[in-house]
């Protein structure tokens, strides 16, 4: 085996020594690197719209849940403020000449919050558990997406989990075998599904292992309180290997379904950060009033509508001309400029332009004026046999949120005005919404996808017929073949372009806009990774300066 990439922790080690020397004086001292005066109380409070379904690394599936998991657990690698892989539990790795075997070296001082050492076996257990069909992980497909040896057969129940291509050489050496070279593989192990899980705790407490009274993690924080639909609290872990450099002592997540209420509580100083998504249309005035605290940064996320393409879908949904008409009739410029007004980008492709190495292809609709789109939409609908004498009625399913509701109302008005389509809106709380959407119980459903790593396949693989998040039920063998082939190519960009062109024509989804992250952030909170397009943040990297 040949050393291809070893992540250096020299700088981090130096900061540990510096941090210990300066920070040992207690809170209210200065930051060990910047010299800024620190607030006496290092508490970070933020809001989220929905209750998160799980904080179990093997079950987590949403963005907000993943942020909590990154605090409570630590994987092989983390991301730096720019999104690059840096040491986590692993201090480095070697990759074989054929680039299909990775050997990670784990640090000696990584322990669980109960004092038990973190071992390579904890990663083996976690990955096998995520792939095990008995776990019913909503992200089991991610293990297959990583091209782990035998992943597909294990997930399908055709091989035992012990056949998964991951092995503990010894307590501090983890070997991972993949079936094809993936240049972005190191990025993939920064995702929560790959984080270790304490087998001894899971086996003792079952599903209750992630409750505050039983919780054991290896991250910078431990779970101390959880009140469903209200709050989740994590506090600094004294056993974390880099605890001396963790400045935030307590992190409080509040579930606030109403973005206007969250803004009001931020203005009152009750929370430091609002959830992604300010009240629709208010960003321009907020940035005038709070120029340093109203934040909008590009994000590796896409907002789209699923079109139900399952056998159980309404007849109109099975006609590609109807799906094309519905897509064309959405005026994306109005949605991003007037409805949301927070710097979002109109989307005609699924993959955002901010994605590393991705050049957005020019699909036909993107080059048309909205008047031209509307005229073509009308012609397509008439050609499909729908109109005033044979109208279409449909329902848009979305999870409770002012922004989602505003977009749905705008889209329904566009469809009514341009195409005569009658639309009803159905909103549900997050967990119920996920279940209904995943089961295909919808006509049209709202969706958002944020990249699990910074490469176009993190979006386009959702269009694979076997993807666990192909909620549209889309099945195109050509797309499947192109995606499979792309993983064998040194430059898969031509395949990605072709897939985007195919889905633009088939319309299993309607891309509406590419996100910006827009939120209010107390300017006393420092260390936010604004340059990371995935907006992967860790509470241990934050700190609060004195007012």
C-alpha cells in the first residue's frame, strides 16, 4: 500500500497547547488564537422549524438532525471551514495503488463519553448496522453509494453484514474496500451515516440508547435534555479528545415552526441563530436593518417538486407533456425575487452551479422567456387532451413552513392562471410528511436536497431507480446506466450533463430554485463556516465574544 494522503494535525496540536494555556483561566478570558474577549457565558441557542426524526447516526436523514449528530458524534474525518476533509477520529489514511482500499489510522485519545476507547470495531459495527436491512435505515443506500464492497447484497439481505467491505485490522486501524475508485470518497466519510456507534450501549438499551439518560457519544457534546417538539440540549463533553479547545459549553436547539416567531425571538435576544429560511420577502429589509447579522450565502442545496410517477399516480401525471407543462408554467424569477427575495437562484437543473467541478448545462427551458414557456405549456397541455372541458385537479404536499406554503401558493396561482389547473395544498408535520412522501402518497410533493458531499453525483444519484430518496418513483434505465458508468470515469461531467438533459425532458422532478442559506445570526457568535457551500457547521468551532 502506498501513502496517498495523510491529514496533518500539526496545527491543531499547536492550537491545543495554546488553547490550554490561555483558556485554562476560565470563561471571560480571551480567545486563544484571535485574542478576542470571550463572553462569560458560552451558550449557543438556535431555532429549527421541525422536530428532527432521529439523532441516531444509523437513522438520521435530515439536515438539522445531521447538525446535531455532528455535535454528539465524530466520524473518521471532519470538514474545515471551507469544506475540505480534515482529521476527526482518524489522524490520516492510506489508499492503495488501485484506489480501492482505504486504511484509516485512528487516534489513541478518542473515547466514548463513558470513558470506553473508540475503536475501529465501532466503525465496523456502525456501517454494518446502517446497511443491515433489519435496521431499516433511511440512509442505507448511502453505504451502497460509497461503493463499499458487497453493500448492495448486504442491504438487499442477500449476504450477511459481516461480508460488508469494512474490517478492523486492530483497534486503531480500519480497512475499507470499495469496488471502484471514487476521488471524493474522503468527503463521503464526513457524513453522519458513517459515524461510529457504541455497540455496548445500543445492545443494552435498544432504541432508548439515544435518550439523555442512556446516551453515550464520542463527539464534542453529550445529550443532556430532549423535549419533543420543544427543545434539544447538548453540553460540552469532558471526554472529547480536543475538549480543551471547545469554547461553547452548551448548545440549545429550539423547535419553532413559525419563522416570524423565530425572527421575533431573535430580535428579543432569546436565540442566536434562526432556522434557514427567513419569513418570505423580508430579507431585503432585514439586511438594511441588520447588515452584519442578516445572512445570505450560496448553499449546496436545491428546492424542487416531485412528480408522482408510480403506477398508482393519477393518469395526468403519467403523461410527460403534462409534467413538462407544469414545469414550464412556474415563473421561477417571481418566486426567487418576489416571494422569497433572499438571493436564491432560479433552477432549471437539479444540480446547483455551486457544486465543485459541475458546469450547469443549458437546458431548453432556461433559454426561454417566461412568456415563451407559458405558451409552450398551454400547447403541451392541450396536446395531452386537458383543458376547460377536461381539467386537471391536483394536490401539493409540503411540510409545515411559511416559506413552503408561500411557494406552494405562488405555484398554484401560476398553474391556475396559465393552465387552468385547480390545486389544493396539504401541509403536514415533518415526520408524517416524510412518511407520506416516501410512500408515494401524493400528486406533487415539495422536496429539498442538500449535498452529502461536494460532487454532482450527490444530487443526480437520487434519480437512480434504486435510490432511497427517489420519491417520484422515477425509473429510466438510460439514467441508471449513465450514473453507473459515471463512477468509472476520470471525468464524468458529460454523463452528468446527459442525465440533467434527460430529467429536464422527462420531468420526474421540477427544480424551482437553488438555495442560499439565509438566516439571522447574532454577531457575537464567531466561527460560522460561511465559505463552506454545504454549510456543514460544528458547535465546537463556534465561540461567543463579549458584547
